């Protein structure tokens, strides 16, 4: 009979969360590298190169893969013969492990969890509490799976109650394009099938804990309907041509993971949850012998990837860029940005709107006329860093504010992640502004282009405060030009057509 001590669980959770903040699972790195080698779309290949380079940098520097260090989800299987030596509940021990991990002085992780979600939405400051799922099982060990799920991918979760005769594959193929690229493909899809609505959602999340093994499955052949579904969905989704970061390409998903459960004769609950390019999960087992700490992988498991901007790259000085210059930028063109920009995401945009509505106007240090704003909530710096990992957040969340902020401030351009929605594109076209895309999942790499940082407004918002960044050669792609032409529409359409033509030629 094993006795699990309080500090053993706390220390194991802390170690696992620190570990997954900077180490991708090796199976995921290999899958991205294989997709990179096969990719024919240059834009998608460049995006995956940045993801792989960022991953290696984070493994070496022990800094977060993504600025969004996630909401912690834990699956705990407690053996019924386990004894505990603790003064805390299991949930309190897990949350203490989360607290220590996210406030670790050598690798501070971003606190993203807000209490009172329908009201004040106040940051808890240490990323607690975790979302914890328990199961009592035979045995005398405690089996723990820990994940840190980013908001951009979690927000793209989809659920439906299908009729029993409906096609699961058809629903997935119809639904994935509605998710846009804010979940940072390439990644995995987790599906929960059956049970009840809430059971399907939990299964979809738990399925994402499994390793990437779709190629092994394809080689040996499916042995069940679930394995057949995995292959069918994988092929059907990749034929959509969405590609890395939604830019169009051959690989949108790297694997499909499915868990199922018996369900009512009248029901077919389905939940689909994507895992992004910052896939983060770890597993450990406590048996009473002490903490279970993660074993670092070898850096030899990471491919040596280099990424060079093309000869036709355009260098832009943000301190003197003009509207005439911006009007010459073409969709899909690569820019290297230098100079000063402001930052702002959901909470800052909401405060700006309230200030205009009250007649108060912007704070004195927030002059947006003919400037660029970067949608980001950075990680706090450590050591001699100017700023911690600072990748873009999902831009569609700002669409509802775009017309207002362009009209009221004279803002020239925005930088963010993934596509813009119809309202955002229409506002960009109306005001002859521009939207630039940085690669999601390359936050540490992006932060190396930031050479200066200071908070200029709303410090009470923490990571959602308005910063002024000074950057040198920050790489971005023109995603929506002044005429409203959007690469996230044209790219996937082009590659879906190419893939269809290739399939027809083969058959």
C-alpha cells in the first residue's frame, strides 16, 4: 500500500508544468518536422520553420514556447488503496503545484486565469485554479496527466448533438473551416464521441494527451471503427488546404485523437477540441517513493532548421511609415518591422472604447495616429530580458472594436494572429488600414526582435496593459491589405484546389 506525501504531488505538478512550458513532446516535434519536409506552400513552410526554431530555442533557454502559458487541466486517477500523508486536499495540492510553477523566478509563466468570469474578471495572479478531473481506479498509485491549454485553441472548441444517422466526418469537415486559424495549426484534433454532452467534452480533452501516432496507424491499418474514423478525418481535413497558420498548404492537422463512450439510442454527442502548435502535456505516476520528475529530452531530437527571409522582403520603419507606403504593400508579402509600436488586446480595447464613450479620450501616452498596434499579452521578463515570450493573440476577438478604433484614433495598422473576420476586414478596407500577421507558436523567437519595452497605460490590467515595444526586424506577413484582400481566404482556397487536382491526377 503506497503512501503519497503532500510535497511529492506538489513538486511533481510544479516540475511537470515548468517542463511543458519549454519542452514540446518529441513526438510532436517529429510530426511538425515531417510536415515541414513535405510542405509545398512556401508561406506554410516558413511558418513551420519559425515554430520549429522557436521550439529549439525554448528547449535550450528554458523559456515558454508561447506567451499564452495556458489554463491548467489535470486528469487524476487515484488508486483505491492509496494512503495520503497530507494536510491538504488533492485539489489544493495540485493548485499549490500550479502556483509554484507559474511564479517560478527562473521561468515566470503568464498568469491568464480570471476570477468572476461573468463579472469583474479579476486575474488570480498565479494561474490558479486548475481544472481537475478525478477517477478512482484499482491499485495503489496516483496517475496524473497535466496539460496547459492556450485560450486561442480552447476558444475554437466545437460541440454538437448529431442525429444517430448523421456522418461524423461530414460534420468535422464542415466545422473545421469555421474555426479559422486562431488555434494555430498545424496541431491535433481531439474528439469525444458518445456519452452525454459533458462526457464528450471531457473525452475530447483527454484524447489530446495521447502521443502522435497516426503514421504508425496508417502503416499497420485500422482495426476498429474509431481507427478508421481517425484516418478518414485526417485525410478529409488536410484536403481542405487550410495549412499552417491558415495560410494555405498541405498539412492542417498532424493527428486525430478519439475517445468514445456508450450513449443513448436517440443521441450522438460530439465534441471537437483542437490542440495548437504549443502542444503541452506531461504524464507522471506517484507510487510512494518520492516525487515523479520529468526527464529532459535530448536536443538532438530537435531538427536543425534555419529560416531566411527572401530577397524581396521589405524593411519598414514604423517611426516614419506613411499611408502612401502602406498602400503599396501586397497580400502575402513579408515585412521586417523596426521602430516603435503599441500593444493592446481585449481588455485594453474595451477600456479605450469606454474612454471614448465617456468623452475622456485616450491617456496622454497612447497616441495611435498613423501607428501600429500589436495584439499581445507578453510573459514577464526574467534575467536580462527586455520582455518575455511575446507572440500574437487571436485577432478576430478585436474585430468588434476595429471600426471604432480606426475611426477614433487614426490607427494605421494592426498585428496579430490568424485571420480577420468580415467585420474586421470591412473596417480595414473602409479606413484604408492594414493587418499584418505574426506566427502563433513562435513567441520566444518573436520576443528576440523586441529591444525595448515599457508600460504606457492601464498597468492594472497586468499582461493586458498597453506597452510600447521597440522592435528590430520583426517578421510579419501582410494578411489584409488596404483593399481588403485577405490571404487567409485566398491561400486555403488556392491550396484546396491544388490538392483536389493532385488527387484527381493520382486517381
